C-alpha cells in the first residue's frame, strides 16, 4: 500500500518562507508609510506660537510718528507669560513710548523699557489664568501685547529702509503648570522710509491721545508686611490698567494726622512702595495717570484709633484757659 503522506521538501519550504517574509516586509513598508504620513499631518497642524508685528502701513516719511503693534498667535496653545525683546534701526527710528492699553498682559513682571542707544525694547508680562488665543468672531484686538510708538528721524538721503524685529531671546511660556517654553516663530517687519514731505499729518498716536477721555480702571491699595521685603516694614502694593492708551505713571501721597502739622505732596512712585508712616495712621492716596493725562485715585483710610491722651489734655487745658479769660472779662465788665 502506497503512503499518501506528503514528503518533506526543503526547497518548497524555503520558497514558502521567502514569500511570507516578502509579504511581511511589504506590509511593514506600507505601515511605515502610513505612520510617517500621519506624523507629517500632525506635525503640520502643531505649529509654533508666533510673535509678530503689525502696523497700518509699510512706509513712512521722515519726521512722521507711527504705531507698531506687537501681537501673538498661540496656534491653539494656552500660554501665560511673554518675554519680548525687540531691536530696531536706532539710527533711523526713535522709540518714544510703549502703550500697554488693551494688552492681554495684565501682570507686568518687567515693565516695558526702551533703550534708544542700543535700539532695544524689552518687556515681560503675565496673564493670570492663561490665554488660549483669539475667540471665534474676535475682531483681532484680543491678541495685542503692546503698542510701540516710533518717530522717524530726519536723516540725509532719499528713500531708505528700517527694520524692527523680535530677537531670539524672546520667549513664551505655556500655561501647563511647569513653565514649559513654547516653540516660537518670530516675524519682524521692514519699513520703507521716504524723504521729508511738506506737511506731516497728525499721527495715529496723537489721535489716540486726543480721543482718550476715560480714566484708568478702579483699583485698591493693599497694606503688606513681609520679613523678606523692606526688612519687615509696612509697604503697599497697587496696580491697575487703562484700556485706551495705557498707564503712564503712579503718584503717592501720605497725609499724616492733623496734629503732626505736615503738608503732604504727591510724588512719583512704583509698586511695591515702602510707607514713610509705619504707624499706619496716615491717609494714603495713590494716583494712576494714563498716557493721555486722565487720572484715577485710590484711597486707604486708616482704622480709627483713640486720640492720644496728651492731645486730650491739651484740648482740655486750652478750653480751661479760654473759659478762665472769658469769665474774667465778664467780671471786669461789671
């Protein structure tokens, strides 16, 4: 009887294994292609946060004043801190002011600074609670970091160019609880500067200053005492915003009790401010002034305390003397 069991054939087995291996390699190749394509797709949609500059025009005349807006596009990320370092052509442009009006940054860790000699503008601002980008229907104003006001110097020559750009030292931190730096794309701008023309029109900044008739936002004065600040002495903190042209400066006045016979004067100051009257008996006033000169005053009234005994004695003694002389005069008249 003939055995029908198939015989082992090495060549057949090798051929089958080879086809299987080739099939597996083909499947792996397609798998890698799909993964790569998907990764490329995701990569394209995970773009970097963009710091960019915006102005109403790309060309200005010598002697003209204009505004450049520093803005941010978070590309869907949530951020909470922005460190902006900008350079500009200081031989052609003069940075004359920085407006915080309408900025999304409402906690200034480093107030805006202008260094004209080096052609630098720098600031560090925070956003408590974070900022996740413009909302649907937003007109485009809610991603403003600040406005830099420039004046074009009068220089010799005809048409020239000037640059304003973010430096690589600029940084944006994500609102993830770890302060993770966001991947950044920096976009500057090149301006065409034309020769002086007969009459320089009113600048955008001058118009904004004229139209701003609104005072800064109401605010409070906080009394603080911390062993690590001012050697444990009393100090105050204060802050407010101005949605139009931005805060220009603060002034403080400590009005002492009437018996101290001192005249209080306004003086320019910043928060935190070390109090001169550590007894906390003075009335404290803080004035916030915006770029247009509008004012808002906050006031701290000290809690009522008993009048010093020597004041009571002085008042009673004075009343007694007055009563004595009045009585004496009445007797003399009779």
